[in-house]
C-alpha cells in the first residue's frame, strides 16, 4: 500500500469521531437560529416590514406554512433526541431515556422558559394537531411491536411462578395507587371525573412496566439470556398484557355513559381478543414468509394494525389496544417477528417515537409545579417503587428465588419508561388527570426508569461483596 493511501486512511480514521463535527454542523446552526428568532420580532412582523416580493420576505413567509414548519420541527426533534440519546449512553443509561428527556426539554419546561418567543414560534398551538397525529401513529406502531415481542411460549414450565410474580407486581402497586388517589382526588381530578375512574387510573399508572425498555436494559447489560433475564422478560410481557387489559376496562368505564355501554364494550373487546389469541395467532404461526415477499407482508401488517386499531377505537376503547393485539397475532411466527424487529420497529424508534416524546414534552408543564408538588413527586416515586419493586420481590422470594435475584427482578420490573408515558397520555387526553398531576407522573416515569441501572449495579456490587 502506498504512503498516500496510508495517509488517506489515517485521515479518515481521524475524522471518524463525530462529536466536533456534530456540534459544529448540526447543533451550532440550530442554536444560532433559535437565538435569532428569540431576540427578533415575530416572523410575521419581519415579513410585513420587508418590501413585498423580496427573496427574504418570501423565504420567511414560507416558514409560516404548515409543511416547512413541520419539517423544521422534525429536524429539531430528531437532532435533539439523537444528541440526548448519545449523552445518556455515555452515562450508562438507555438512549430512550435521553429521548424522553429531550422531548420534555423542548417543551415549555425548559426551551419555553429560556427562549419563550422561539419556542412559541417553532411549536405554535396551531401546529400541534399535526405533531400529535404523527406521534399517535408512532404509538400504534410501537404498541404493535411490543405485542409482537410477547412470546407466550415462554410460560411453559414456569407458568405458576410467572403468573404469581407478574400479577403480584401489579396488585400491590395497584392497591397503593388506589389508596394514593384518596388524598389526590380533590386537588388533581378534573371536574366531572368520578373517583372510581380516577382511582383505578392511578392504580394502573403505578403498576405498568416498560417491557421494551426492560429488554433494552437487559441486552445492554448482557443479561437477556441469563435465567433471571428470561424470567424478567416473561414476567414483564405477562404484566404488560394484564395491565393493558385492565386499562381497557378503565377506558371503557370512563368513556361510556352507562353500565350497559361498559358491558357491551368489554364483551366485544374480550371476543376480539379471543379471536386474535386463539384464531389469528394460530393462523399467522403457519404462514411462510419468504424474503422476496417481505414488502407484501409489511403492507399486510400495516393493514392489520389499522384494522385492529380502528375496531377497538370503534367499540369504545383506544386504538392502541387494537395495535397491541395485532402484534400478539403475529408473535408466534418467528419470521414475522424478525420482520417487525428489523424493519418496522426501527422506523418507529428512530422517527416516530421522538415525535411522541416531543408531543409529550410540549404539554408537560414542570415549570408550573410548586415546591410541595415536587415533594409530592418524590413521595409518589417512593410509593411506586415500594409497590412495584416490593411486590415483585416478595412474590419472587415466595417462588423460591434468592434474595439477590428477587431484588434484581423487582428493580427491572420497576422500569416504567415509554409505556408509562403512553398510559399517562391516554389518561390526560381522556381528562382523567389534571395537567399538574400529568407532569408529576411523567417525572415519576422518568425517575423510576433512570433508577433501574444504578439499582442493578448496586445489587451486583452487594452480591460481589457477599461472595468475598
């Protein structure tokens, strides 16, 4: 190889670290743009002050159109999510936590606090409908992927243990959430919401586990194939399936105006779930998916998501329940699960979920929380951790696991992450919780997810000291 080619390869290698280039070419222009917008009059005033038909006036006017503004929003959201995800990985946390935080920081809690004019210009209220629709599409695709990862065959040989652990990990935090609803109802329940709906929603909000985030944590720690990792995956999948079923009943109760309406909705939902699990799942299990026919199967899966989502929406539940059941329908087919994991889920994770986090952050007003509400947030974190980690650990010990493994399993099941945000978004959209409680519970979801890594590390160190 010639010296010239050696120098060229060294030069390419020297430029392979993206940090400086990313900051210079991606973040700096965005920062300058935000500063210019923040310290200048509104774009409409600038356009009005410019002579008509000038290139600059035309350019600024185009940013007021829906499509250019949405593309600019998408650029800012994806760049922020990417940078925050890299930062969280550097700190030993899953990238999805950084994406969650980026969404909140783009909202009024930080961006709007520091640069209110820029935040209002970039995310005007008139544009949030489009952003919210795209984010809901991301939720549907993500719920479909989560359903496809629910492998019910893992229950074989350990059905009794996983049922006990997963349902105990729901029952205790659900009870604590019901009890917590008593002092919160008067201050944080919107007008017209009955105590039963509010209390049951609080119970579910404290009970859910972020099954996909738990998978990522186990994979990054190299524990996904260990015995405790397999038990955690199975329990989390069963826990999520149970929690979503309970949430469906709560949604039917809140949205329906009569007991008959609730009964009809739940009966139709149970029939539909039985058809998916007992019939459609068996039919998909025997389909042969050839590589050359993958595009046709992807179209078929998208149609399946839309049909199931529309049906559950029509019977009085939410569209995401149908998407979750659609995922369960294909969960027995290894080729389809691989197609979902490698082709469909990455699209949702890279493009659609950051938009969902941004949509969540734009309505999360952490800046409006008082000092007592921050203390309330810490108290709910304690109650949620006690219920989820404690209930899971007690059941795990009852099932014969060691104390260390029981604590490790409880820490994993305490991960709430994205699933919690989806639940909270549903509750907020239905008017079950107030804006302040929504912000508090979003913080609870993030804190309990961030806690998982350090808790597992502390448990590993304690185990190592016990062995020495």
